[in-house]
C-alpha cells in the first residue's frame, strides 16, 4: 500500500474517531513513527502494564488510554517487548497536559486533584487574592503520563503538543 493511500486511510480513521467523540489514537510510551511497522501485536506489553492503561486498539495494535489511571513510566512494556519498538532515549510521550475552561479552580471552586495526581510535580496552584489558587503547568516537567487527565473530576485537562503530527503517522 502506498504511503499516500495509507495516509488517506489514517486521516479518514481519525475523522470518524472524532465524529464518534473519541480522541486521537495514542500509542505506548517511548514509541515512535515506526510503531505500526515494528509492532508484532503480541500483546506482551498489554499484559505487563501494571496500571492497565494499555489496550488493544484498531488492527490489534496497543493504544494507551488514560481512563482510570496514568502511566507511571515503569518500563514494564519495554522490558517484555521482543520486537524492539520502544526507544527510551526519546521522551516518553510527545504531548503534555493543558488546563481547559471547565476546570473547577478556574471557576473559583477549590479543586487541586490534578496537582495531587501529578507525580512529577508539573502542576502547581498559584495563590491568588480573593479566589482559589489557579493551576499552572510546567510543560518542561510534564511527562504527558495522563495521571491528571484520568483523575480530573470535570474533564478539564487535555493532552496537547506534537501529538497532532504524531497521530497522523501512527494510526
């Protein structure tokens, strides 16, 4: 299948996913643009993941979903992969967290769930006179692990960054 035809299919798949209310396909940590070419779909990484954030996605390829938990970057998926699809020399994820308007703290309601969930202390709340502390994300410290996303009570966090470019090449 030619690259242009494959790119068209990937774009179409993402369009249908977004129309169905699904976000972009996200691959396991430390995976790159060659993930679909190298992954054998053996499911060893899915079984090894202690957080249970890896799922079987379209075509039997692993996807990461931050529904109930985030990725602790433990490396168990890397340790069991015989196909060598992971490269721990690169950043774990090409995205980072961003706070959106439904954030309770931005609506003057005390909530710091995302800060409590962030193991890397990338989210902090800045005291503000006359209102609850406001969230700030240190994008350099954010690993994109999704722990804050999974626990946000108002779904006010999205993952952003270079994922748009990556999703076009890894679906």
